[in-house]
C-alpha cells in the first residue's frame, strides 16, 4: 500500500538503505515489515532501476528485491 506521508511520499518503490532491500509498495505484504523500518533508512524511488542505482551508493549489500513483495527481483 503506497504511503503518502514522509518519508515515503507516495512513491512505489522503497529502498531500505541499511539492508539494500527494495520493496514494491503496490505488492506489499505484512511480512515486508515496512512500518518497522527506521525512517532514516528509507529512500523513496520512482522505479526499480532508480532503487538499484541508489542501493549502489547507500547500501554495502547492493540492491535486492524483497522476497515477499518483489520476488521476481529477489536474488536470495
């Protein structure tokens, strides 16, 4: 479910900068635990490609799709 409040601001993709996990809010499940993310670790992204690009800078783990909401991009 998209969130329009800060730090999400209505974008579809969210990068957790601490873990490199990329979430698709249009396919979110409760297992994604978006509400538990530290707001300082949230990076709003307009596309999956944007999230991957940002992950290269923010996260030492790179970007990986969430197993629960972005399984086609999950690399294990």
